[in-house]
């Protein structure tokens, strides 16, 4: 009889499948970001449920089912283990400056229309990879850096 433990899995609604702990490295970066976001929300939801149950216990004096508390804490532990591993993998993904350098190294098409379309596609791919919030932060940082660059090029009056 095989006594090897079953791999730790998480049913991901955002990915619409079960994800095993040892498969995290096989997810694309956009899948990993989505999955990590789902894990954050799941952990928060369980923390809130536990907190609500404790508040109810205090108000009513009716004890919480210890089996339920054990199940919630176990699920939170699994969720946190997945989050830790996902973050290790995400931290190995090239940082924003490296992505910009990759973009600068890409050959520029000659045609202006092709350039415009390529820029739109690049932005969408970047949003898919790093998320819209981080993309907007990078855009804002680029504007700030451009303004600083322009100020340093302009002679003081």
C-alpha cells in the first residue's frame, strides 16, 4: 500500500481548476498573479469568518464549533503555504526596470501605424503580466522620470 501523501492542492476558481503545490512553477506569470490574488482574498475571507464567529460567540455566549475552527485554520494554513510559494516564484519574475530594458532592446518597426499597434499590444501584454494597478504605477513613474529628465536638460535661467 502506497503511503506517499497526496500533493497539496487548491481549487482555484480564477483558474477554473485544481492547482497542486508542486505545479505552481508551471503557471504563467499572469496565472500566478491571478492565483495569488485569489489566495489573498480567500485568506481574508476565512479570517473574517473566524472573526465574525468569535464576535458572535462573545455576544451570544454560544461556543464556536471547535471542529469548524480547526477546519478554517487548516484551510488558512494551506492558503498561506500556497501564497508563500507563489510569492517566491513571483519574486523571481523580472522586475519592472528589467521589463523596460527588454522593451528598449526590441527592434522598432519602421511604419508609424505598426509602432502604434505594437505599443497598444505591448501595453496589454504588460497589463496581463503584471496587472493594471502595477502598470498604472509604472506609467506614472515613467512620466515622473521623463519630467525629471526634461528638467535636467533645461538650462537654469
